[in-house]
C-alpha cells in the first residue's frame, strides 16, 4: 500500500507521519508537495500536523486553497482514504471534507501532553484494530484544537456514528484535565458520512514507538492497512 503525505509550508509532522508508515507499519510512503496536482497513485493521503502558512487568517484557512487539495478532495470523493491529523484536521474542515471547525483552545494556551481517548466505535476503517470503549493514550500538541459545530451538526455526528474518538478521563481527572482544549462533547476525532475521511487532533503518528511512551497510535494505521488492502 502506498501512502502520500502532503507537505505544506509550515508542516512539521510530515516526517513523523513518514516514519510511522515506513518504519512502524512497513509500508511505502511518498511526500506530496502542496503546489502539485499529482497524488502519485497513492492509496491513502495523510494531511499532517504543523502550522501551514503560519496559521495566518486562521488555522488551515490558506492551505485549503493549495493546488494539492483539489486532488485530495477528488480522491476523497472517489472513496479514497484520507487521514487528517491536527493541522490536517483544521485544513480538512476548512476544505469542507469534514463538518465543523477547530477553534482556539478554551484555555487560550498551547497544549502539548499525552491524553486519554476512548474509542467510540471499532467498525470504522480507522479503528478496526481497537475495541469499542477501549481507552488509549496519544499525544496532542495544538493551540487551536477545540472542535466546534452547531447543535444540529453535533447531533447528526452522534446519531450517525461519526464520532470515533473522544477525550476521556481517568478516575482522578476533572474536565479541564482530560479535555485539553474544551472540545464540544469531548470530540477528538470524527469521520465523514462515507467513512473514508478521518479528522483528529491527537497525533497517532507520534504514538507508534515505545520510546515515545505509547504505541497506541499503531493500530490506527494497521486498521487502515487492513481495510484498504482488502
């Protein structure tokens, strides 16, 4: 399977994503430049984290107009798999690939820490290697991660099973401790209606090696491999 990792000006997690795919997963990966119109026949597109275009205007607002995003949108429309992580999630929302928006953290502070997530469903293309209700640890690093949408959109996401990851507390944590950004309904990751586009603020690509403190991100990539390779 071939993964394509988009590099925008200001991306800083493209190398992490590359290493996760090549070294941890053992699959092929290539970098896709933001000005190109060619996805190089990749099976999976990763929109990585970072600060594309310096987050000018607002996070992801300029990157969504990059030429490569026309091809990413077409790929998604054909049913191709897209993984949008952190800044990639912001770009995907700006581009209309996913509903809602990522706003400034409620604390107005940049947050960099491991967080606990609950896997809300284990039957998606991105979560089949987890179990429903499983608690996992991934890393977050963002200043604009507060998932927000109107009540109608939130209810639709809940009703149609599009929420796949949610921030979750351990037995000792209050709301401010486990929800790092004030995301509505503790939402950490969602999929589109068709289930082939994932957006999430935590970084699975930074959680695939024991040296990083957790390997809980690896099953996400294994889930993609299992579903797309079928």
